[in-house]
């Protein structure tokens, strides 16, 4: 248990500086976009254009949301972090006699902490976005992803974002482990096999069925269970690779 605690503590410490730098940059970019929306007639950010008919004239009603665009940057953060983790944290952990099991469980726990932290900040920013856009004098865009940012509770937004980021991190964790183990060979599987497999109607049908099952939103509880189950499956697949993973030469 002590070894696991050390792993979690180390990984949290290791990601703290990139996390802080990331959010400083994101906040500065958001402030910049709000300033552009304030001083220019054009809208800057995620947009929805609707033509409104008023007094015999067509008026272009552009709605804008700045904070929602952060999700793309957050996804990139998870991609980079989960890729680099196996090249940086994994060799250090094994070098200090940590077991692969402790390293991996620590990585999963840390990914959850990271997903929750990202979701809290992003959820608050998305909730505040409509008020800021209104104060600027523009039309706020409330409908983003599965959210209605005007009506949805902040806790609901944070919960759904956390689940979404956990699924993202579990997928890129699997990809990161596979790349570290197989190196260039994995790109054959990533790019060539899907093209070949998806040409088979039976396989395409299976993927569509699985996609409909995991990503269809019935109610909050069922959706959360399905998404977390998907994350667990992806983490389990990655563990099959990690449990026998050797530290690779940096050359």
C-alpha cells in the first residue's frame, strides 16, 4: 500500500507543473477571446449561426461560446500525458523497484484525479461563459455536447465531464502503452487494420452496435455505468500490455 501511495504522490507531483502551465495558457487564451468579442463586431469562439426573420429583414443571429473550445485542448493534454507517461514515469518507477502493478494502479488513480480536476475547472468556466458573453453584449451559445449550460446543474456538468475525460484517458493510456511496447509496429495496427476491418460488413455492424450501446444516453445512471465500464475495459486491455512491459532503451 505504501508503494502505491508513493506512486500516486509522485505522479501527481510530476503532473502538477504541466497542469498549472496548461491552465494559465488556457485562461489567457480565453481572456483574449473574450477581449476580441468585446472590441470587435465579429464573434470569436465556438459559434452557431441562425438566420432570424425580423421586421421584413433577415438578421444573422450568431451565438458564441468561448470556454467550450477548451475541451479540445484538454483532450490533447490527455493524449500527450498518457503517451509521455510510459517514456518518463514508467522507467523511473521500475528503476526505483516499484512493481508494474503499483505503477499502473497509481496511473489509473492519477488519471481519475486529473480528470476530476480538469472537469471542475472546465465546468466552472463553461457555466460562467454565458454570463460573460452576455455582459460583453453577444448572444451566448448554451447547447454544447450533451449539455444545456444555462439550465444544467454545475455538479452534473462536472460529473459528465469527468466521465468523458476518464474514457479519453483510458483510450490514450492503452494507445500509449501499445506504442511504448511495439514502437513503430503499432502504427500498422492503428492505420492499416481499421481500414481493412471496417471494409468487412460484419465487423462494421459489431462496431456500430457497440458504439450505440456505450454512447447512447438513456438516463444519467445507466450512461455513467456504461461509460465507466468502457473505461475499465480499456484499462484492463492496457494492463495486459503493461504487466509484462520492459523498460526500453532510450535509443
